[in-house]
């Protein structure tokens, strides 16, 4: 990442979140002790009437006002191997006085061992990393520490952030050798985890019950599948990133090997403003551009047809105006399809 000099510019959405949380608007010139938005504290989950703006995870604020909604909405799963957003990250947490108030009781309790306590004192008091907790730099920077990403508390990777507390001057990026330290890209990845997309129940014709060897048309109302986005920011630093997900394709899995999909790949690309094509009278003899033909009855049960949307995901943020890609995401849902044999009557 290029070394971007971060300035104390706070987006309107971030200020709105702070106000909703009854905290004073913060910018990069605010000291941690000068208001209720302190790095050592954890912001509450206050929100507006629609629950779209919330402040969570200490220094990070999320604006979800352009996110997907509804009972069937859910998070995307990365389609790129085992990639996931970080389970932990580093962000500002302490002023010099706050770090002293945090560490000294631990040292005085002597529960961590005298050698470790002395190593800590040498680091933060006696000049190893700082003298007297960097009190001479009060208001000119912050002590950064680790946070666990919301929802990842039980993830073993939440323990990956094991670096000791470190100092960053205002306006400077964090150390390049700490990949989980907050940068616009890390914020974009945290926003990725907050993305919610609509459910993927497809329209079918025939609906619910179809016949063996009868092409079943499938389509989606694209009005429900507009791009969604989440913005993550650190008001204290004036750093922000917006992650956007756009639908690009629908995959049909019939739920049985005894079926033929249209097209053969089972992937229906988005064309213009539609996914597939709605069935209409007069199309019975045509091949659906998106759909399935079952070759065997489902008997007394049904097949679980799974419809999965692939979402193209990218981000922009502080110092990054051209969209940068993140791994594609997928989200799918099952629906029951009953397949019956065509009955004929001999007279």
C-alpha cells in the first residue's frame, strides 16, 4: 500500500454515527481523553430507527444504510479459496495516560512475572519503545492495540494479532510489517464481512411442481438485486473505505444428477436488467435461457433446487479512488421442487 498521509477528514456518515451514539464528533486532532469516543472504550451499538447506522468494535464505525435488508438477507461467502476478512486488527486504543492506567495495575499485581513486567517497563517507560509512555507526545499520536473483529471471537485467527502495543504519530500510516493494522484496505475487508445481500429464491414456471422432461423456466427479479455497500471508517483517524457488492451471475443446482440445466453450465449471466427470462404464454415450445429440466420423478418427496448469486466485490477509500477488487462473494438458498411423472390415460 502506498504511504498515504491521513488527514483529519471525517465523512458525514461517520459523524452521523457518532452523534447517534451520543458521542462528540471526533477527528484526527482530538485527544483520546477529550470526549466519549475513546480508543480504550468500546462504542455502543446505537442506531437510527431503521438500525442502519451503528458504531461497533471500538474505533471502527460501520455505515450499513446501503446494505441489503430483509429476513432472507445474509452474508456472502468468499469464492476465493479460504480467504476471509481479518479476524482481528490493530487500531488506536490508548493515549499516553490511558496506557499507563491500563498497564501499571497489571505490573503491580505481579501476576505476570517479574521478568515480563520489567520487560514491559523497559519498553514503555524506560526508553525501549518510549519514555514515560510517550507523555511528551500527548495529543500527537496514539498507542495502537489489537481488537477482535465482531463475530469472530471464537475464531483461532483472532489470536493472530499478538504484536505488543505500539505507537503511531498522527498523520502517519501504521508500520508496514503489521498487516492487520488499520489501513483503508483493512477497513474495506472489515466492511466485506458486514455486507448483506438479498435472498436468492428464484421464480419458476411451472411453480413448485413440474413434470419429468418438461423445461422449467427460472428467473430473478433484478429489482431486488441492486448493488449494496457498507462503509467502514475510523473517525479518529479520518480514514474510510466503502466496499460494494454487485450481482453478476446466477448458478442453478437442480439438487439431483438426473437433471439438465439451461445453459449447460448452470450459470445464468446477468444481461442488462435481468437474470433469466420470465415465462409467458406462447413460450411452451421454447428452450428457457435459464432453467432446468428434470429427468426423473422426485417420488413422494422433492428436490432441493439451490440458486446461488455471485457478487463482484470491490472497494474505494481514503487515497484510493479507482475501485480495487476483493474476492467475489456468493450467497444461495434452497427451495423445494416437486417433479411428477406425466400421467397418460388409455381408453
